[in-house]
C-alpha cells in the first residue's frame, strides 16, 4: 500500500478530533496508558492509534506523537528479535536500510515543511512515518530470508529507484522560501540545500546496497525509498 495514502487514512480521523477542542485532554487529565506489546502489535499501527486515542482521551498533536512513539517502542524490539534469525551480514543490511530510510524521510518532511511555509501536521507526519517505517522493517527482515532469484522483483526495484530519482529531482528545485523570526532567508535556503544533500547521499548509498540485496528485499527497499520521498500533503 502507498505509504502516503496509508498515513493520510490513519491521520484523517485524528485530525477530525484535533478540530474538536472538547475532546482534547487538559493538562494533567490524560490517562496513563499501558498495553502489553503483544497486544499492541496484534492490533497493528492504525487500530492501535485509534485505541490509544480512545483510552487516553488525548487527541492533541503531542498525544498522537506519544502514541506513535509507544508503538515504535513495541515494534522496534520485535524487529530486533526477528533480525536475530538473519546472518550477521543481513542484519547489517537491515540496519543500513533503516538508517538511510530514516535520513531520507526526515529530510523530506523537513523540505515539505519549509516548502509549505510551516505547519504542525508535518512534524506529526514525520513521527507517524517513523512508526510506519518500523512496520516496513518487519516485512523487509522477512524478505531478507528469501534468496530466490526473482527477475520481476528486480525489475520492480529498478522502476522504483527511477521513480525515486525523479522525486529527488523535484525536491532539488528550491521553492520560494520565507524566513521567520531571527532566521535569515540565506540560512533557510542553506538548510534546504543541506536537506537535499542528505537525501541525495542516502539515496546513493541505498541504491548501491539494494544492488546486493536478495531480489524480494530489493524490490521492497526500493519502493520504500520512493515512498519516503513522497512527503507532501495533498487535499
């Protein structure tokens, strides 16, 4: 499923709640939330976030970020356990994919934020992508166990990498930016260029790594690279 479409589907009901101040938890009123990780992971990210919001009564941006973090604190250790079944080389590959995807995603959401002139939703979507990325890692770790040659998967990987390059080219075209507060326009523009550089370097590393992955894992990783670059909010 397309990552951006999935994140929009996840956040839409939460955004509705954010527009209703009566359901916001007041300071000190939010209920302490506890749920065993096995139940969290059984629910999955979307359903868990619904349950988290219902149980805590906190539909604020802070509350949603806390919910995403709670999920990651369960999913990441579970992924680490799964990765123990891989060879040392494949564990290193999985870690490298996660690290560079995080760099791409974080930088892309920063670019989207700057291009839009700000907006709290971009920070929330960045945290949400972090949680969704760990769900992706579960799939990637499973695919790394499959060493079969799959020509169709390798073709999909190449198509996704070409798509990623087109999206990178889009971000490389600096939009008209505005500086706020004490930040100068030149500083804002340099920040934009730094983010583009971060993405470009991470994409290059991943392209090289994807060439060494099993075909099924390569297809997944390449598709995710393109999705991480799709960091825009559409109406």
